[in-house]
């Protein structure tokens, strides 16, 4: 194995490789954007093999596999911790707990487009952005914040390009947002939304919140759409509400599939029969089998579905 990897490595299908000399702190998120692997986390410095040996990137850095070098993303330092990144075409969204990117005040939520950093809707106050998701041109964010821009909306909000919109009253924190078709899923550590029992995971459809079979008995950290099923990972060990059949979500990972919408009971949690034993799941990445991934960055605990 590779020793002293510096919190992030790549896998070429045969071996693990260092990315330069790594980073000086933990990695919370990875995204591939315009030929670069963008890492966000609690680090402040990228460690190089050549040239500038200690590059002060702040909590966001980009790895160029061809040049074998780290760089600041968009030429600017993120002054704080990055928890989430989302690539949408020319735009790179970044969320976390940081005041600014370079000289631009961003308050925990920023976007890089055409080489220019800017704030999104004035950013957030009173907490951290843990998740960013985009659908139909609208940006969804989740976390522990209590305000977005000048609006008192907490934990979960949607930006339509002009204003922030509330998605409901939620006590707790949001760690993940994703969608299957028009069904928007939210996971985290919370009991209710708008007073309705949810238990750590919920689905929004046509403006209405619904529970997923009573929810899960522990926090949800990862949501990923794979083949019209929402795959759900976290620190749970089963359903929040015991089922009569005794079947239900597996330990740390489960899925909820739309192909059971027409069944009498509607969609239900499905266990993974024969799925290997896991620890808590923090990330789920779909694998495209007809593409040979010659460069796959790995950080933290990951379940590949």
C-alpha cells in the first residue's frame, strides 16, 4: 500500500497513487470538473512534489492529473472549510463554513463561473452548508444554517435565481439532497418537517412532504439516484418504525425504488441481499460499467453501487 497519502488518493484499477503529496487535512467532498479533480475539506494547504511545495489553497484545491500538480480553484483561496461541491456545466458550486473566496465575501455558499467567483443569494448565516443539489435550474441547499441571504430560512432552502424559498420547517440538520425524477429526497438528522414525522429521511413531490415508510433509526449522510432507485447511506441500523413483515432497510445502506409505485403498499425500503458488511456509509458513487475509469479519486468511506 501507499504510506502517508495525505488524505486523498487515486485508483487506476490496479494500484493506489498519491496526488502529489496530498493535503494537510481531511477531505469532505470530491467532484470532477473540466478535467480537474476538485477536493473540498478541512485542509488549508496542498502539498506538492515539485514547484511550490506548500500551496495555501484554503479548503478547496484542484488536482491536474496531466500536470501532476495542485492549484487553487479559480485562482483564489477559500478562507474556511468546504463541505460540499457541485459541478453543473460551466459552474462549480461550493458550500461549507467560510467567509470568503479570495476577496469576494460569500458567507458559506459560492459559485465559480467563467473564472469569476461570486456569492449565491448572499450566502448563509448561523451555520454550515452540508449539501448542494440542482434541478431544473433551481439550487437546493441543506445544512445547519438559520438564515439565507436576509431571509430567516433554516436548514433547507431553494434558490430560484432571484430569491430564496422555504421548503418547510425542519428541526435538526440536512446532510444530503438528491432526486429520482421529480421526487426530491432529503436526508440528515431530523425528526419532523412541518410537524410531520419523518425520521432522518423524507421526500418532496408536488410541493408536499412525505415520510419514507416511517424513516430510519439513525442519521442519513448519502443519497444517490441509481437506476430509478434512491440509494441511501448513513449510520442507521434499520427502520424507525418496525415493519410487520420484518423486512426493511439494511444496516448502513438501503434503497427506495420508484418501480414499486404501483404496488398496493407503494414504494418500500429494500435490503441488499448478500451486500458485503460495511461500516457507516458517508458517500455513494454510481459506477458506469461501460466506461473504463483510469483515474478514480478516493477519500473517506465510500460505497460503490
